[in-house]
C-alpha cells in the first residue's frame, strides 16, 4: 500500500438553480479542466477516472470526460445517492493507495430538476422502502416529501430526547447563509435571520423551507495522486488525504425504529470513529469541517455523531457559537448544502475542494485561521456515509 495519497488539484463550477445550468457534460468537463489546471498536469497523465452522478444514463461519465480528452483510460460511473461524489473520491483513493495507479481523476456532477427528491422508477421496489417503514412507524400521520419526512423525523426525535428548541435548528441556516455570503460559487448568498427562517413555510418536525437544501445543478472534481507522483512532478500544494472510511447501514438503522439512526447517525459515528482511530487524531484537533447539512436537522445530529460535541449538547454548541468562526470548529465555511447547493453527484467533491482551499490558505474571506486538520462528512440514504480526513503533510 502507498503510505500517502494526495489531492493535487481541485475544481468546482458555481452551483445554480435547475433550468439555468449548462448540460451535465459541459459542467463536468469544466470542473475536470479546472482540477487539472489546478494540479498543473494534463489529461494525458490521468490513468483512471471515477465519475459520480445520480440522475443520468449509464456512461454519462464518458460523455463528460470525452469533452476533455479521449485517451482510452478506464472510466467508472458511480451512483451512491447523496454520497456519490465522495464515493467516486473513495474509489479514486483506493486505486492510488493500492498502487494500481499514480494519478486518478474523481469527478461528480448533477443536472437536476425543480422540486423535492422522489423515486424515478415506479415499476420496481424502491431502495428507500425500509426507511419509509421506519418513518411511518415513528409518525403514521406525517405528510411530507420523503427526504423531509426522514430528516425532519430525525430532528423531531432529537427534540423529544434532548429538548432542543426550534431556534437552534434555525440558527444553522443563519450560519450557512452568513458563510455563503463570501462564497462566489454558492447559490444562496443573502443573509437571513432566525425570525425569517422560522417564519418560512413549515415542512415537518422542526424544519421550515429555509432549513432544506435546494435542488441544484453543478460539478466538482479532484485529482488524486500518490506521494511519489506529487514529489516527481513538483506538486507542492498537494494536500494529504490522510484517511477515508465508508460505512453502510447497520441493523440499528431499521431495527431500533429510530429516525436518527435511519438517516445515518450510526453510519457517521462508526466511520468517524474509524478515521480517528486510524490517524490518531482527536476530534478536538479538527479545525474545519464540511458536513452533510442537507437539512439543518442532519447538521445538528451530526455534530454529535462526529464527536464534535458530546451527545445531547448540540443546542449549547450552536448557541455558544462553537460551530462558526471564533468558536471551537468552523462547520461548513462554504455555506454547506443549504446555502451552497446540493447537486447530488457533485456535493462530496465540492466539499473536498473547499477543504483543500482551506488547508492551502486559499479560501479568501472565509478562510479558517490556522486550519491544519479538516474533516469531511458526506451522507447518502440507502445508504452510505463517507468520512475523510485531510491535512498538510
């Protein structure tokens, strides 16, 4: 195994509303070109590519990369719901760590349509059936789109267990907008207030409309290389991808009839714990996190799943400002999914790009002072959770 895997280059195009984007092939090609230019290498040096998207036909990955080059390399298409981008990165890292390749491209994109997420196929069993069963047992009378019902249910369960206020959830949206104000690639950059968030349309549980991520179009990419490749080519800005773990659902996801566990609490906890164990990093040493805030409820419960604060203390963590600049750890300096946007296949690689910029000191007005260790949390129901830890070697 190669001891060290590096991110040599990253790229991300601005995220936009459905109906206003370029075709997925153009978006994906542009993000790939940006990552290659950032690394200072040509497409002819890429030995493999892993391309993630959720809504698209088979071999969309080839269609996007053929706009960049046609060198005959293996191109593997990846679909793992909202964790798709990190799943592509996970496979790229494995290829390099195993010695199968020295220079690999991970690319993610999504061309979405307006409205809530829903099953595309109506003539076959849904992979979300077990999750919906848990949601129905938790609250048979609930009426909300699938994802809102699941994550809103997780927020509702957290409130029942620990008594967190609606305002604590709303403050996450306020923070997200405040951070995104300084991110030129984010879709929602106008600041908001707790009062405005709470006054927006109620969806389910503690969630209102301004606490839900928007359907978005966009693309992001990363060039993954071995330490030897980086040294040979003088890639001094390469950031170490020190550890990466993917987990899928455990029996507790369904067997305990817990909404928090159904939406990935145990997956995130197990993956994070393994990353901390592999690296010897204490959660208190992490200075910046890009986490999967598809809904404010998921960010709130993930503070605890990732051990950034003890169980039952997320509201105090938020109220004390420990989740933002000047606090203990800056969460989602990019604005997160709620404000940056959530093009499913691109999200994990957009998180990667933000953390690489943070560790290089290239994040401009949203730079986290003294950022040395960065954590990434990307979750997809169905399910998969990928936790990645980065640092400057």
